[in-house]
C-alpha cells in the first residue's frame, strides 16, 4: 500500500474510532459548519449518528470470519464496537498443520487434530488482536463457560479491549467440504445422528467432553445470543445452492448447516423478552471465488495481511504454544481460492426498501427480530418501527406502489419446520389496506424450487412491479440462476412461476419503469448484465437481452432517467461507482446502452443508492458515505457503520432523503436540499426514549 494511502486510511480510521469535534469533524464530513459552530438541530431530528450497537458473529470454523466477513469485521473492531465471534466447530480437518501443497505423508507433520485445532485458535486470536490493537501478541484471558445446551465453551477476552470476545464451542467438523460424513453439523441437522461430539483443542481450558443433540446445540447458540444481546447478528449463508454441473454445494457444508442452526437459534432468541431489537446479515462464502473481485487492491491487501497473521506466515515462535501460532494450511494461499479479494452479502443488498406513499409520506422497511419492521415519515416526523405480524422474515425488503398509492412490501421467509425436509424459503408480500393505511397479512407466493434438498432453497430476494391495472408481477432468481416470475391475473390469482430464462444470474433482480411506461428488469451475471424489457406498456417482457456492459461486483441499482433507465454498479477490483443509461427500442424492447461513465465515490463495496444528485454507499472504511454527481470523486465519509444497503428517495421539491439501518438496529436518515450539501449529517430517524 502506498505510504500516502496508508496515512489517509489511518486518519479516517482514527476519526471513526475516537470521534471528532470542530474543524476535523467538518473536514471529514461528520459535521456541517453550522453544527461545529454550535447551532442546534430541529427538535424533531434525533441525535447525530455514530457507530453504535453490539455485534455477534457466528461462523462454522476459525478463519470463516477473516475470509468472508472482513473488512466488515476489522472496521467494527477499529470503531470500538462491542463484538463477539462464536465458532461452532474446532476446524480440526485432517490434523496436519502444513501449508497447502506440502506432503501429507511428511513424517515431520504427524496428524494431530487437537494440536492443529489449537493452532487455528492461536492464529485467530493473533489476527483479532492485530485488528483491534495493532499488536498480534496482545494477551487474552481464556476461561470456561457453561452453555445453555448443557455443554461447555471456551471464552477468550482480549485484555486490552475486553469488549472483544471469542467463543469456541469446539464441536467436531465435517472434515470435508461436501463429503458424506454423518458425524457433522449436516448429519445432526438432518437427524442422521442423534448427537454430535466435541473436538477439544490441545490447550483449551475446557476439559470435560460433551455432546449436543440438535435441540441442545440450538439452545447453546441461542444462549450465546442471550448472553451478549446483539443488535446485529452476522452469519453465513444457509442456502448457498449447488453447482449446475456437479450438483455439489457452492459452499462448505459446515458453513451452510451451521448457518441453519444459527437461524433456528435466532428464532428462539427472538422470543426472549428483555433484549434489544436485532438485524441479521448473511455473508456469501466459497461462491465469492467464482465472481469478480469486490474489493479495491488496498482494502484487499489489508484483509490479506490479517489472513497472513492467522496463517503464521513468518513461522516465528511468538505465541509460545507447542501446537504452533497459526494455520499453516492457509499459509500456502492466504487469499484462499480467490475469496480474500471480496466481501458480499447473501441477503439485504437491495436499495428499494424506502418508498414514497401518498401526500409525501415515506415508508421504510427492514427485517428486525425475524419480522418486518415499518417506519413512517409524515410531515417530516418519523415514527416506528412497528413490527408486522409473522415470523421467519429473511434480511432484506423491496417495495412496489399501486396506482391508487397503496404500497406492497416483499421479502422471503424461511420456514424451519419440525422435520429437516420441512425447511424451505418462500416469497411473501403484504399490501396496505388503503393508501397510508395498515398492512394486511403476509401472502405467500411459494417458491419456484421443487424441494430444499434439490436446490437448498437458493432463491434471491424478490423484486416487483405493478401495471396500470394494479396487478403485481414478482421476479426472483431461482436456484438454477435463471429468472422466474409470477404474474397476477385480473381475478387476483397468480400464474405459476414462469420461466424467463437467462444464465449464470447472480444478483437480485431490479425493476424500473421508463418514461414511456415500459417495464425494465435487470440482473447481473458473472460477466455482464442481462435485460428483460416490455416492448410496450402492458406487454410481456421480452428477453433476456445482452447489454454488453462490463462485469460488475454483483449488486445493481436501477432508476428512471429521462427516456430510459439508468443502472448503477461498481467496477471490480476497484469499487468505483459506475453507471450506464439503457433505452428501449421501439416495438422490440431491445436495449440501447450508453457508454459507461464513472460517478463520484472511489473504492468501497456493496450496493449504492442514487436519488437526485446524491450517491450513497460504503466507502472503503465501511462507513455510510455520500458523493455528489458532477462533484468531487471522493466519498464524503461519516462515522457510522451499517447493515445491508442504503436507500434514497427524491421528492417533488427536489429534496433527497437517504436512509440506512445502523448496527444498532435503528433507522438513520439524512436529508439533502435541492442545492445539495457538502457534508450531509446522519441522524436517528426516531430519537431514543430517555
């Protein structure tokens, strides 16, 4: 990393961690000059937003967090967040702590699962210490805690920063990404074994062996959540899908079934009364290796540096453990199999969860506590959140507006069921009874998949459009990575899931309507973006049409622009925000695509939202940041980390409202006047009660 670049990032992260006042805050975009001078904000506006909340991450193995949740993880630690990571298994593998490519028959590397698992623990402690304090040797206090499932876990507390905790449940791992091994989380979930045993590490203070039934493991994880009371839960992807050619999972079976146990535990934890509200963030795993890099080189380099610490790359005896100071299997390839250069969310990466209703009202939606939360703004005052009835709602929401002003909110819902084969994911929607009125009950549109075992319920989040007659069409990417749709008929009933084709689709579908009233649907694939467009209003969409756009980092946003629809996305290996205008040909709907232009915002990752002249998204520091179209290329950074994606609305008066869900599970907003502002200030939408 160039020296100047390091200094800029260091300054930003110092601001993020320590807070600022006066000139420094104005320079970094955290306060307006009026606020720095002491001017008061309106009484209806909440306090200025900063990173807050408690984060709990639950992963299958030591290093899953480093590969798949970073840089979100390091940004949270640098911001001083209360953060706990729990590891379900010991990750003992074959018990050989050797770099990839070393001989498995090397007598100098005897197989010893207890010592290899301990080495992985040593490596993960060193990586966390480095991220949190800058010193990989910073000391930990290792103790034993009983779990709510009747077993024991190792609890490690970073002494220099006791808000950083690691919890090791030390269960046996599957010892193969996809091999048939009943003695695994997969076997326990499916009922092929009644109990899964522990794989204790060589140096753990836990000395008693234990086993868990399926219910006991769920209780143990729920107990960890109850202990730490998170406002943000980070977990892996419970429904990664399968490869079309081999039928194998696109992710490690421990990642997938561990995440299902976390889903079940989260549903149990949601029933606890004395706790804060929480959101959930899912992270993509191995599938990152087949997609364009999502991180800029400098951010990827920093992430790989932590992996090198975990991998014990220098082989020095700094930890003093006979098991070794890290995971030498990772030393042969600290980037994994093309995983370290990306971070992607498996859910909640859409930007259409903020909607305009009647009379200038705004509505915001997000999944909290496994239910759909609704906020409403009327006459510049936000209220909420109200939780709609019904549980099992997955992270993410999208909206559609009917001609009479009523809104629909759409999501997917996970049904756990009593038996393993009952597990499924389905598309659901709820509609207002009248413009501005309450939302009705959830209605299920089911799923285009036959069964979970066939597809692992790997459907995308839904996107919807409403025609001039008030009929809803819902689009979803299926497990075969093609586009499917259900269309509402004049009777109100829906057709079966229609096949609209496409190939290698990656993102959630996005929809928009151009000035002529023609509907556009776009989905990214590994190499480009595909389009489906109505040749005329009311006609079926035609496609898929190739757009010949370059590859993106996957998340996609779309909005009407003049006679066409403008797409917003990020450049791979960069994070720079790009856009292109797509216009539909007369009669055929075949798209005409402009040259790609680059907007404001250098580096960063995840989806971007655009309304008016304001672009909002993650900068490379992970904070919610803004840029002005036609303005300076750099992000104006804030002090706030957040979950999911930003969303924005431009009202008829030219005022832009942008919203995010903070790590505190609260809605945060900023408003930008038509003239724009150099340094937007983020506030709690609804002030907390004293």
